[in-house]
């Protein structure tokens, strides 16, 4: 999967003619980091700037660097990437929803079950709200024709 992400970054570097790029990741696997670090034009934060900082402070520094970047590519399904995109929208930055797809693995059975439960709950709430509206019960939306 990391080879796929590395090739996607390489293609974006060339296709968008990016001068540099920053890797913001919580990955710790040495082989994955080596594959990503081998790509050209990678910007790096000086080790002295990271020295003595905890993981939360480093993550926030990465987050704001990504928010302010000219172009951002996140990872599909990542809460961190979604948060960055929301801040970019609020700042008026271009968000073209390019994301990396990490592998082709299907969702886990636990994730499928969780999603099914969420959707069933949402359907029950919608049905209950429709029933309240249909019975004249308060609290629903009402259409008014003017």
C-alpha cells in the first residue's frame, strides 16, 4: 500500500509542478517512512524545532502547516485530514478533495456492523419524526405556501 501512496505523491509532484511537499504522518514503520522520504523535493521541519515537543504539539504544527499549504492531499477516512480540509475551507483555500486511498482492503466486519447499526438508528429516527409530523404532533417541520 505504501508503494501506491508514494507513486501517487510522485504523480502529483509532477502533474501539479509542486516545488516541495511536507509529510505529516503518525506512521512509525521505517520501511514506509524510507519509501516516502525517497521522493524528491520533500520539505522537512528542522529537528531542532521538534526537539522537546510532545506528540500533540508536533501534530498541531503539522496540522497548521497543512492548513496553510498551497495544496493539500489527505488520506481518505482520516479524521486528521478532514479537520485540515475544514480549516482550509474556512480560510478560503482551495479544497479539491484529492485523497490517498491506502490499499484496496474492504472494511472490517466490525466497521460494517457499526455502519449498519448507525444507518438503522438514523432510519428509525427519521421514521419517528415522519410519524410525529403525520399525526399532527409538534416539533416537526411544516410547509407553508405563501
